[in-house]
C-alpha cells in the first residue's frame, strides 16, 4: 500500500505537472468562474484543476471554467452572495454555512452523528443528500449530485488539550458563521465566536480566540499548526462542500454541455473524497513533526452533555421529523 504522504506528494506533483489543455482556436462560448475558500494545494483545488481541463477538452473549448481559490473573491459569506447574484457561476460551500440561506443544509453537520465515512456516504449519496439538494434547489442555486469531502473536524487549541466535554468549558473557540456550530459549542459550554475562514489564522495568532476546529487537511494546508499547540481528535462533526451553481448560469448551458460539466464535476468529487481521506490519515505524523500535540478523547462525555443541553431535541425540531428520520436511518438514534 502506498503511504498516504507519498500518495499525497505524488498527487500534488502530478496535478501541478498537468500539461496545459490544448488551446482551442475559438474563444469559449461560456466562461464561468468557480470560487472556493481553500488553499491551492488542497485536494479540492488539485482535482478542480483536472476537472476544468477535462471540461474544456470534452466540450472542445466551448466551456472554460476559471478557478479562484483561497478566498480570492472574498469570504464565504461574500462568495455566497456572489453565486446567488451570478457574479460567480460556481462555488463550493459547507452545508453548515449554506444553512444561513437553506436551513436544511446544516443537517450533515449534526454533532457526533456520523461515526465513520461509510455512514457519511450512505447518507449523502442516498436519501439525506437528495433531501438537502431538493431544498437547495428551491433557492436561486442548485447543487451537483456528489458532495465533496472536507473530512471529520478536530479541535485545536493554544492553551489545553480537550480530553472530555469539561475541558471545553469557557474556551474561546472560533467557529464558522453558522447557527448549528454556535449552538453545538454553546451546548458544550464553550464560548464560540463566528469568524470567516479568511481571518482564522490572525484571530489565533493575536489570541482573539484560543482555539478552532477543522479537518486535519485544512489545519495543515492553512498552516494553523504555527499558531496552535494541541490537537484533540474529537471527530465531532463531518463536513463536506456542496458544489453549487447559479441556476440562471447553469440553465444557459445547452443540455449536452450541462451533462458533460455535471459528469466531470461529480467525477472530480469522487476522486477528491479518496484524496482527503488519504491525506487526513497521513497527516497526524506530519503535524506531530511540526509540533502539534495530539490526543484522542472518547465521544461519550460530549454526546451526553449535548443531549442534556437539549441540542438534539432542538435541532430535530428545526430540521423536522422527516429529515431527522432520514439522518437516524443512516446513523442510529441520536436524541
């Protein structure tokens, strides 16, 4: 078996060495922008680069998608309004942040719901994913069939490791701007602060917050280990990115081109899922070498605290019985 780190280096080297797609004589009929919040070295951007080259080749130059990584076009909140207005045509966003517009999208992030990847994909490629996509479709956006992976989230801190729910009491913790995140960490007695991802590094560096939570791939690619000391492998939440399209821009594409673009985006999502799982598996050693101190708490104390605080009951009420039943069919009883 290839070591995940070797696989990752090969992946990065391979992606960066991709030949430039053949230049087509005519100018593209459709030049679309795709924005995201992740560093250029993250698997999402490496696979997106292959994807846009494949789309350009298969549409014979008629569709040209330009990638704007790393918050180049603004924060998540800015880019969400741009994709809604048509300022950008494509955008990948966590369902939890999208929930400020489509409340149902937050259901994928219910705390300590998914024990492992098999359970995640069973739910998201099944009924639960279809339910969320249908809700997104009621807005000016639509979501591609396959959600991209961001991984299971872990808590880092500059002050102390998190061994049990008690260690979170009063901790100033950065969370993305999303009601579910705030509610979850309040239920755990922490002091969550909503900060856009583009400002996380400086907020940690200047000690505005003590800690943050993200998958290992993000902690590594955004160099958060430079401003954090401890990493607790809580796996408290799985998070993924819906690949969103502005509906009007999407409907402007002729049907044959739409089929190509959708197929290539979903194929890239499947490859990115494999990459992120491999990357996260290999990163603990790499981040330990960079000075992060790891520990693995048990999830029982966190789940008990959230149950007692009424977190599951409150969100079941918000998502509705039907959606909650779909979630529990995949993950088992939560409340």
